[in-house]
C-alpha cells in the first residue's frame, strides 16, 4: 500500500510572519500523527523559514513550482538545485500554472524530470476542466496529462500524483467519492504503465479540490485515494489538522 500523504498548498497566501504563525499553530498536532506524510507547501520566500521550523519533526516541506533548467537567464524563476536544500517535494503542473501561466504538458514533463534529477519528489497535478467532464472527456484528458508527464520516468523514481478536477478547485463543488476513486484508480494504472506495477502500488495518489474536514472521509475511504492536496482549508490550522487526522485514521493500519 502507498504511504498516506496530505499536502497543504498555500498558493500565493501568507507573508513570512503569517507563514511562521501557521506552522506554529499546527506543527505539534500534525507531527504527532503516525504513519502519515504531511507536506507543507508555502510560497518560495517562506520555504527557508518553514523548513527551519519543522526541522527535526515528521513534517515535510514542498515548493509550489520550479523551472526545468538548473541555472541561467530566467528572471524570476527558481530551479530544482536551489530547492533541493530547502525541501523534499515540489508541486508540478498545478492547474493554476497550466491555466494562468500557460504551462503545457511538455513543460510539465520537463519540470518532473528536473525535480527527479535533483532528488525532489514531484507532486504531479492533473485534472480536467468542467467542459471536458461534461463532454465525457475526463479520462482522456487525465490520461494524456499523466502519460506526458511520466514519459521516460524510471521505475525507481518516486512521484506523487494529485487528481484535481479544475471545476472543484476553490469552488466548494468537490467531486464525490466515486468520481475521485475512478480518476485516482486511473492515475494509478497510468503510473503502472509508466513505471511498472510495483511502483504504482507504492505511489501516493491524492484527490484535491474543495477538500474539507467534512468531506475528507469519503475520499480517503476509497481504495485508490491515499490522501489529499488541500488548498483553502490548509490555511486554517484546525481544518488542516482535522483533514490530516481523518486521513491517518482511515489509512494507517
Ligand atoms: P482548494 O482546496 O482551495 O479547492 O484548492 C485545491 C488545490 O488547488 C490544491 O492544490
């Protein structure tokens, strides 16, 4: 079974001071949860501070993006080499990056490779927009995204896949448990296709999109949903701790 994992995507929220306060408000309770990986993904400018705060605890840190080149004339960008000293995970291909910043499947694929080359674990985000779901194309879209991102990835490379239907992000319109299971199951099959059955079994597959303490159980109660990628609720310590605790209760034997 894959290790359960809950990741907090703070997006473009929190100043350095607010980031520190958020970590301090939840780190003791999160750190006490056995058998669950918790990943906090603050904005770049707070990575160092958050990494320092959680050092020596069970908590992990992740970045929200990276560039695929390691250095050079790319004003405003941050490379895997810079991140590897600060964090263990990096979110790649979030739908906001794809939709608002023009990230293509090819760019996402290069970012995944860059992360892996630096021993970072990519949290690969995939998911269809509402129109694609309504046209019955969700499976096709997610299949294309995962295949493109994982092409050429070795069986020993560690990745996390997050299925985040775009229509469910920040809308309160969360997918139901059965839909999440169907798409997370598909993601696992696609990981198996790219990296083999053995790797797929141990790859955490997450659901994301309007996850909150009231609906988390319907996701992590599914066989193929190993945890959640949480946006809005991750900025509220009580809610994020409740989500993490429910995940640990559902999935840690
Ligand atoms: P919300 O939980 O705010 O819907 O955001 C989900 C998300 O985009 C996490 O990456």
